[in-house]
């Protein structure tokens, strides 16, 4: 790979928010998107799948189709061989992703790096894409909320890029409740399945941040909503950015249109947004039997994150 650092001679920063889905990464990413020089790409891993009509939605956060978006329409042709269609190019990208950078591949990527031709080709594509996004949007920090640790593990091998990691965890009972009902283009999932994924993705995310402790932080969603402004300050300091740029006024942030690739459907929300201080609707919204299932399947990892099962306070702590 021969891509240079950004135009100012410094490596491009990629702030990767990882963990399992429904963990609050979309709202955090969109808050960071309001900071000058930051750009939230959403779940970049799914750009090609969704743009080609292979995914769950084809819309950018700006409301246009990805193929018509003024940002992504200029990014999608990168790496596309001459004489091929977007669908053909997307299918090849998807094939490389499935074979090399799924969550199950996290430990292999951490151990072996760019160990075959396919993963080297994908790393080269991602290097070009991140750099092109930064140039197109005049950004110095890209916020990627993909939440697939195998893809995130690849970041350290991309030329001209310095990765930072936030391992974001949410109470598995709240996650199970969120998955219990479909929401627009997002399908539903049962508590056993969602908790199984919660465990696997968080174990992989831990392996990733353990590899880069000096550029990583662990964050519970419950701690974020308890002190959103302070938490954003922490993330800015993590990637050596000025906390003075924090867009939060206590619990309120003014959100503008963004260019996120998939994520929670709330990504389309704009205007004054208030961060709620509690996240305990699962107590009445998730059946007792489902709560017991989640507790059985997430223990002891959930306990290590500070979640307690049984009599708990509103933050999930014992």
C-alpha cells in the first residue's frame, strides 16, 4: 500500500467504536459528527452491501440513496475494476469481508495481520476509502461505528492511519429488549441469540483493545448517559483532540444531517436532541423469562462489566 498520510503530513485518525449492536454507538457517533474536523461514517463495513441492494437499507443518513449521496457516490467507485458494475464490485468486496474480517477472524487478524492476498486487497481498499473520505469531507478524524472487531483489527495495518478504539458496552438486558421488536429496516432477534452475539462481539472487542491499551477506552453506555458531556470529553482526549470542541450543552446537542452508512434508524433525527439519563425500560419491557435467559447466557462477562442480576439500581450496578 502506498497511500500517503493526510495532506497536513499527519496520519489520519480513525476512532472506531466497537462492541455489539444496539449499544448506543449511533448517537455517540452523531454527537462526534458535530465537532469540526470529525466525520461519522456510520457502519462503513456495509457500504458496498447496502449500496448494491444486498443489505437492509440503501439510504445514507442524509436521506438520499447511497449511490446518489454527494459523499458516497464519489467513494463507491474506488477500487472498482474497469468494465465491472457496482454490484460485481460489491460482491467481490463482500466476499473478501466474509472470508477474512468477520468477528470470528478478529484473533487471526491480530496474530497474523495481512496474511493472504484477499485481506491485503481489502486493506488496500479500506486505506484508499478512509483517505478519500477524509479528503472529500475535509476531516482529520473519521468515526467508524461498524462494530465488527475483525474489520476493526485491520486498522493498524492501514498506511497513513492511526486507529483509536472505544469498546462500548450496554446492559445485555437492555440490548435484548431493543432487539425484541423490529424497527423500520432493522429486524427483531430473540434474547438468547442477541445475548450470544453480545458475548462473542464483546470478547472480540476486548481482545482488540487489549492489543492497543494506549489508544483505547472501555465505556459503558450507562456511564455515557449519566455524564454525556464528560464522556465525550474523554473520547476527545483519547484521540488527542480538544475537549473545548465538545458540542454537548449538558445533555443537549443540536444534530444536523449526516452521511452515515446504516446504523440505528434514529440516525436520521436532526435538531435539538436530549440524552436521557436512564436506560432501564427493560425492567418492565422485557419478560422475566427473557431476563433470566439473558442473565444465564451473559454471566460472568456481564458481571465483569459491572452489571448485576437480581436487585439492582437504575444503572445496573449491584
